[in-house]
C-alpha cells in the first residue's frame, strides 16, 4: 500500500487524524473505538469467503484509520479493493461488544475515494447525481421500465435473442431485474387515507423512489395494513429519495440535500410518525441526525425527525396489532434485511406479527441475519462475491422447506427471488405487508 503520512512529514505531534476530511463525517472517538478483539470476524461474509484479514471488519478499520491519518493514500488500489468488497451489511456492528459504528466509518471512508474509472464516474453522475435527485426523472425511468416489461417490448427483445449477443452480459443482468408490479401506469394514492375504525395514529408514509416505481403493489398493501390497524395515512408532498445509496457510496453532499428535503416534506404533514416499508430507507432516515449533525439549521430538526421514524413492523406493534382473521396455510421463514437487523436493530417485531397469522407455521432460517448479497448495487458491481453470498442464503432457505420467504426490503426481495429461480426453488418471496394483507383478505 502507498503511504503518505502528511502529519509525520509536517512534524505534527498531535492526533494523527488532525485535519482529515473524514472528521467532517465521523468523530475521532468513533474512529478510535475498535480495540482489535476480532469478535466480529466470524460474522463477516467477505472474511468467510476470502479468509483475508484485510477483508474483515478489523482489517478494514485498520485501513480506514490509515486513510484518515494519511498513512494510506486514497488512490491506493489495495485499499480500494478491500473497501469495495465490503457489503456494508453491518453484521460486524451487531457483533461488536465495543460499539464500533462500522457503517459510519465505511461511509466516511468511501466519501474520500474517487470513482474507480471514468465509466463509474459517469454512472454515478447519471444515477446518484441526477436520477435519484429528481422525482420526475425517476418517474420517467420507472415508466420506461414498465413499458419495456408490460408493453410487449421485452418479449420482442427476447425473441430476437439480442441480449445474448450484445457485450456486457446483458442477458445475465436482465435476469436480475424485478418484474414491476401493476400495469404500465402507476396506481395513484390519495393524499389522506383514513383509518378503518378509530384513529390511533396519524402517519406520513415514505413511498420511496425505486419502491414507488416497481413495488406500488407492496406500497398499496402497506397502506391497507396501516389503515386496518387504525392509522390515518398521509402522503407528504415533495418527499424525496431517502439518500441511502448516496450515503453508502460516499456521496455525502447529495445524501444531506435529500435528508433536508425529506425533513421539510414530512414536517409539513404534522404526522405523529413517519413510516417506511423498505429497511434500507428506514435505516438511512434514522441516520439523518448523524448525517446533518454539523448543519446548524437542520441538526435539531433532524433529531426530532429521527424520533418519529418507524419501520412498518415497529408501528404495527406500537399501535396494538389487530391480527388477521383469515387462515394462511403456509410454512413461512423470515430473512432479516441487513439494514433492518443490523442498521435498525429490528428483530422481534416482524416475527411477532408473522406468528399471529392463523394457519402460518413459522420456521427460523439458519443465518437469517446474514446478507443475501444484494446490498444496494453490490450485486451489480461485485457479482462474484454477491453470488457466493447468495448461494449460502438459498441453501439455508432450502433447508427450511418454506413455502414463503418474507423479506422487508425490495433489494433483498429481488436478489432472493433471483437466487431461488436460479436454484430451481419454488418458494415465494413476499414483503411483510404483502403477507399480512393476503391474510386480511383471506378473512373477508
Ligand atoms: S459490513 Fe459486512 S462485509 Fe463489511 S466488514 Fe462488516 S460484516 Fe464484513
Ligand atoms: S470492530 Fe468491534 S468486534 Fe471487531 S475487532 Fe473492533 S472492537 Fe472487536
């Protein structure tokens, strides 16, 4: 690894991290928390796969400290390789007895790194800097994809076998695309949707960006489940992408801008709670106070915002869940999305809800809290490691003999569905809201 110890060159005797731009995002105390005990190593998927210390949480923290002190240069190819291979699953955070905020360290380090190539820079600019920043652009892209899938274009393309001959393994990549729910045009939601029966809470709902374009059916089920449980649902105008992908790739400035937009949009609703049904978005929104800690105008507002954010499973337990009356005769297992289990520490609530569905036999999956390999866009940029990790997951699902796998994150649902298809398994993958709504409808 290249070494450039700027503080040593300057004869600096103070902290080796003094002046590092990393300290704009995390504190020096957070950077120093790791005591190298190694208790996290056996929970790290990439360490399991490669056996290399530098692909373990402890090894990566060592490298991040080197980057912060200037001992390791930001363009060091080894540093890049080991940080890029990290799933960002944060399993190490849950395992760590010292409370190392690994996810924040990783995001702060990634913010210091330039894109690997001109192509990556261009892709980031188009997606993170443009598409995810402008709702109209995301709506247009979503419409284009639905037109491709539902308007007969996809069938025609498959008939020509064009994807098999074009470079870039497009046929393989297309297999990973989810089937957009609904028709070409999106189902519209009212701005205020009343609770069924007495109102227990007024909640503002994040429809999400990808979720809103591809999983409108899941959003509709979420709204129905909320109203059945006494929640009046409000749709914040001008809500934005949560900024999770931006944070994970180190694009902190865009992540902060999106956080400010959402704080403004959700505050205007006057709701009691802000509800999210995608774990990656929920985790990102619960991190807004950390993200905006140095923004004088938003730091306090961000803290108040975070105190109101709830995952769907959390709010249902909190308001007093009304179990469905319908029976679902199915063996059901649950995949803990990383940003649910490790990012938000939500574990019991979804299981508690599933177990209350009449007829359901709940079966726990081995390593249910291990990443499925989706990890944002990881399965696209690191397909080999993503497939290895996915292979462990599908093997564990097979062992459960489940009819239904519940995964409360669109990325996990897409990845696991793809893995099951490739593995020839028949289990259905559902969001928690879809499972609950199916049970409610069965009782009507
Ligand atoms: S985030 Fe996941 S892949 Fe990365 S070091 Fe931690 S456990 Fe390993
Ligand atoms: S991250 Fe935590 S568990 Fe892992 S080596 Fe450091 S202190 Fe130990």
